[in-house]
C-alpha cells in the first residue's frame, strides 16, 4: 500500500473484474467539493481508451498503486448520490455472495440513463385536469362518446390524471385531445410533490376478510423484520391480504415494494392497486422506455411514489421510507437472473428487508421447496389459506388417459367435447400447451430426417406466421425447406403440437368462436398483452390458448374449463427441479378455472395416469407432492438440504472449455480438498451441450454449509481471473442455480 498526499477516489466500474479502481480527484475539484463527496455519487472516469461512468465507493488515502500511476477522474455527474448507503451495502454484499464483479453488481441497481451519465433530476409530469366548464358538467354528460365520457368520469373522480395513466385506463391520447379541444380539460405540467397526502388513502373500501384470511392478516407485524410465507390456494384471496397489508403500511407513512414475475402481470396488478389506493403508484419493468423507468425510479427515491410495482430488477429501487416488500408468485423462476449478475430477487429481498427492519411477504399457491423448507424450520412465519374466496370452489381435476387414443392434432375427443360444451354455456375455455410455434419439429416422412439448428443441439421449431424455422435457444431462423436435404423427398411434415397449430385447429373446430393465443410471439409489442386479454375480460365466450404466460396470476372470471394438452414433459426432465416445476405449473394453470361464482373443471391429458408424481399431485395435492420430492432431495443431498454452485464454461472449441474446468477443479481441490462437507462433480456437458455455436460444460460444487462454499468460490474466482485460459473461454459462476441447463 502507498499513502498519498491527496485523498483518492475508490470507484466501482461496470467491468467484469472483481475489484475497485483508484483515481485521483478531478483536476478542477476544490478541497471543499472533495470534502463533500459521499459514496454512491456517480463520476466520469477514463478507463483504457474509454470513458466510463463509475460509482464512488470510498474516499481514502492508501492505494496499491503509486500516485504517479493513477489517473484523474474527469468529473462528478451529480453531487447527490445515486445510490443510498443502504443500496450500496446491499449490492456490494450481493456481488460478493453471487460472485459477480462489484461494479457490475452496483450498476445493475441503476437505471440505464444514469449508467449513461445523465443526472438524476425529477421532471415535471404532463397532467390532464378539468377546466371550470368541465367541472360543471353533470354526471352522465358526453353519452354519445363513451370513451370521452369515461375520461370525464375518471377526471371528475380523481381530480387529475397523468398522461401515462391514460393507456392504463385504455383511453387513447386522441380522447384527451378531444376534451381539450372542447375546452373541458387542459394539459399542464406538474412537478411531483412528496409532501402531499390525500385525505383518504383508499378510493374503494377493502373487502371483508374471511374467517381464514383474517388470522393470517393479523399475524403480520409492520415495525420489525419477519418473512411471512402466504401459502394460499389459487383464488384464495392472497391479493386482498397484500392490499390490506399495504394499506397498513401507508397509514404508517411508509412505502410498499411489490414484485411480480411477469411484465404481463404488471398492468393488471397496477390497475387493481390504482382502483384501491388514492396515492401515487409507479411501475418498473423492462416494457418501459429508459425515460419512463428513470422517472418512476426517481419518484420512488423522492418518496413521491408510495407503491412501487415491478419485475425482478425493481428490487433495487431506492425507497425514501421503506415499509414492506411483497413478492407474488415467489416460486417463479423468473426472479433469478440467468446471466451477468446472477442474483435471486426473492432471496435478496429477504436480505434487504432484514437490513431495513421491515416485513417481507412471499405469496404463492405452490411455494418453492426452499421456501416451504424454511417455513417448516420456522425461519419463516407460515400463513396458510386453503379455501377459495367468496363462494368459489376449487376446480375438479380429471386425468384423461390418452394412451392408444386417436388424437385430433393433439386433442383428445373428450377435450374437444368439453370445450364445445363450455362455449355452449356461454363460458370461456383455456387450453395450455407450453410450446410456442406451429410444431416443435419438422420431419421427413420418408427417411426420418429432423430439422436441427446448425448452431445448437436442438431441433428447430416450425412457425406458420410467417412461415419459417426458428431456434428458440439461439434465435437462429431460416426458411422452410421444400425438400429433405437428406433424401430429397418432398414429404416434409410438422411433428408435434405448438400454440400456433393449436390456435388454427381450434379455430377450425369452433369457427364462430374467437381464439386468442398468448405466448412470447403474440405479446412482443408494447401493451399487446393487455389488448389480447381485453377480449377475455369482456366476458364473451372465447378460447384462450397459450404457454406458461397464462399460468401466472391472471384472474379470468369466465374461464370454467382448462385443458392441459401435454402434462408429461416435467415427469422425465433431466433437471432435478423438473418434477417440482411440473407440479407448480399444472396447478397454477388449473387455478385459472372457476375463480368466480361459476364452478371450474380441469382436463389433464397424459400418457402416464399411473405415474406416482401425477397420482400424488391430482389426488393428494401440491403439498403432498412437495413432501415426496423433499424426501428425495434429502436422500440425494440436493437443495434445500445442500447448497449448490455451478462454474460454467463455454467455447467454440469443446476441449478448451473442458480443459479450463479441469484446471479449475484442480485449483478448487487445492483450496478445499473434496469431503462430505464439500464435493465436486464434473466437468460435465451442459444439458444442451452446444448452443449458439459454443460448447457448454459445467463443474458443480455441492456443500453442506454456505460459508465454506463462499470462501472457496471467492478465492477460486480471483485465481481463475488471472488464469491464462480465462481469456479464451466464456466462464461464469452461478450460486444457488435455478437452471441446470
């Protein structure tokens, strides 16, 4: 270490190196300005030939580099810190735990515009208000224009509407312009004010809690840390408990952070919360543009937004007055980041709530085995809801044995008849198939050739609109061949069933009924999910067909039948989490049926009606299945009874990746010899060995305790960073991996 005459700036940069970097202060910075610098401030600095935005971690006087070798920072972007001490500590802890470069971890918590060097300044927001003439209109005015009448009513009820809220109310901007042109409304710019509290927090009264909901709600304590598992059957009223817990938080003058797994759920959740609460609510998810995301982030930081709803990365939202964190569908795999900073938003939420001393609620109808295990050990408080809210009854689940049966494009005749009966009664049906596209493969009838991806160990999916072959692993696309490249036959046929094909089949079978497909392809555009689901919520008879996007938290009052086309995939997964995910997915999908007054029915097509996991799930329920899988996990020494980490390596030359991992294992064993407390497995090929022209291998670490595993990984990561092979392969460490592929 070298002592310097002037204070030095220790800065975290968005580079994949596991260390901070020392800089001299900017040349034009006065001693007074330097004395005011605090950690969390953003600065522009030189790095090689680039200019980067870095986060100040500390001001210090010692450096490993002599002063003459240090470069000066270019300047401070904003004197106010972008990251609070609380978020700085959380991100630094998380970067250490998940073995990520500290600068990459810290930059994950920043909106894109701040990472690009923009100042964190709140903008005035365009708002629509009624003029004196508009306020004087009687109720029911503008009947000839229902959209204008709806906007007028909303403005009369709320006083004002931010222009961004119009799309959430499904009101086009042209309607707002029509009211402005008539002199009934005016557009003004309002600077958000964090000090304004409405006279009433609620726009609508809370629902009366059931005899089962009330004791669960009353156990939640708001002034200390506790993790609560709200384990409630689909339709049991978990959301009402969230809403009332948030109301208690708001009464205490605090903010609420709510995480949901899918962008598609955010508008739905946002609308429900806006109907209930009379306070500013913002959404944070990848569907927003950079400016919208920064505005929402700044409103949360300033305390203007009292409720923040978002997907995984919203966990890092700064909160002026944090009061509660809620994670809905906590079991969902999307809460784990799968590249770069591989954090789990669910697990980090527990750490953040603990540090803030506030409650965390984890809600699910099918809790993850890790969460159930923690509740069993009384690390979490267990709140159970078993009955559906109101008069709704759980759906009847029927196993449909399709062995030997002639299927009509994947559909059993009993399923087709059930859909027809449902539509005749004026109800809606949901068909679940977890495969996008027209068909999972293209096959030659004469020689058996299958269309494979040139870049992956995967078959290409047939898409019909537009017609092409598409690899869903590396995104490679190509035209459908006219002849078999192996035998030159023209008899090429789609093999298997995808959502596109199911949509066409159902449209042919029920030509008078609207068929709505919901998958990644049909919901690519902004607001497309809301547009598709608007028809469902209208209540008209229709058929929904889609992937697991439909399984996550949607409330369809008129869906009384769910048909699950292929329930068998999870039974034979090579991933040890396969059976758990199968059970969660099937019950989540089944839970979309019969959520209101109408009884629900679920048909589950399977070739394995007698499989013990299927039998347990259908006749004994998810918790019996979870107990069965937990017993297997204990015997096989897998999570939650042991702790896993994966060292992944990929290269265009398979041997390079294997050699790197062999070297890594030797280094690891030199640090910590194999033992029952910490064992090694591999190098082994990944489940899909080749993807995107790269060969993928992994080395698994299995430990009885987290601490020795962390100590090993920290030392190993630094050694690997300096290893000659490290620059020739792509490598990463995944702690608590959720995807073994």
